[in-house]
C-alpha cells in the first residue's frame, strides 16, 4: 500500500533537487528519504528516477515518474483540503499559495504580507520563495495560486506592477562612486566582477556585452546575495543587481549601453478570486516605493 509520507518524500526530492536537500527541508534523515523512495518504487513496480548516469548527476524523473509525480501533487493537495474541511477551516478562511521571487527585498515581502492581512483577513497566504525557474515550474504544476515575479506583457491573468533597471553596484569608495551616475558598458570589464547566480542579465544583455567586445573579469560566482554585496562592500569589485535589491550603504551606477530591466508583477491561476488579487495589489503598492511602471 502506498504511504502518504512516501509521496511527500518524492515531491520534496523533486522540488529541492536531491534527497539531501529534501531531508534538510523535512527535518528527516537522508537514509529515511532514500528508503521511503525505494519502498515507493517497490510498491509501484518500477523506477521513478533515471539512475543510469553518473552518480553526481542531479536526480531526474523517468517519463512514468513524471506522470506519477504530478499525481502525487494532486493527492497531497486533496489530503490537505480534506484535513482542512474536517477541522472546519475551509468555512472560515481561504488558503492560497503565493510564489515570490527570491531576489525581491526581504523587508518589502514582510511588509506586503502584513498589509495584505489588513486588507483581506479572510484569506491566508502561504509563501513559497524561489528562483524564477522554480516559481515558473510550481506555477505550471498549479501548486501556486499567485506569483509575484517576472511577468510578460502578453501573459494572460497578469498585472504589471513596476519595472526596474539592472544597475552596477559598487562600494562607496569605488572610483566610480560619487563622481558620476553613469558608467559605460565597457567599464564593466575594468574591475573584478562578482556574478550572482540569480543575476537578471538575460540573453539580450549578454548579446550587448558580446557586441561591445566586453568580457567580464569574473572573480567569483555565488548563490548568496549577502555574500555578493559584502565582497563588493570590501573591495573595488563590481556586480549587477536590480535597483531595489541594492543595500542602502552601497552605490548604484547606471550602465549606459546595457539598459536591461526586469518587469515585476502578479500572475494568477484562472480560478483565483479577483478580490484577493485586488487586495494583494493594493498591499504591494502601499508598501513599495519603486512600484512604478516607468
């Protein structure tokens, strides 16, 4: 008999990329996760993961495993709904899941949630933070009701909230700080560059660098936003980041010739109550000084 706990293990491993990461998130030992997956595969009579590649390769679902994974998500969702109905929660409070891009400022997210509760006390918002790719994956699987992330102008059920440029970030004592608000795209190669793994430098930006013959002097790659900014703070290193993410003690320099910006907005599933979208939008505009579509 298939156990609900084993379905949770499967979904966690897929969502977080490995049994080790899943174990950390679920506060369960990694051998327990692996044993649960093995028991699930034995019960199903087939492999959920393709293990034919190198041992250090990230786990990938087999075609049948992908189908079962989607079913597992549905089953777990129905279990949560049944539990809420049994406890009587569904008649008092709606529960929706909001996916938030992990490169939005933390203070902004906290203030947003507090303001939303004041605007709509009958709706509970659960928060899932992640990279743009992970949020898009969760949304396509209908695990998220609403997304606050990068949005396209032609995407249905979206509301653009603001646009913001990608800027160069330097220390206050950097040669470019305090002397000008602009630097050339070619100046980016003059100083050691810190690459944020979530950098919003898209294909257009990379094409512009290549067209100008600019090769970044890459010194470090990091997944930690705080580490990237600390390295900039303590040296003449430089990085690129959305304007709203830059700490107040660092200097912002616009890069002429780059002109890359991100468009942040809301995107929601078809059946999401519009009054919730309205309350969330109002909370965002109330608490975000950069919420302008310039």
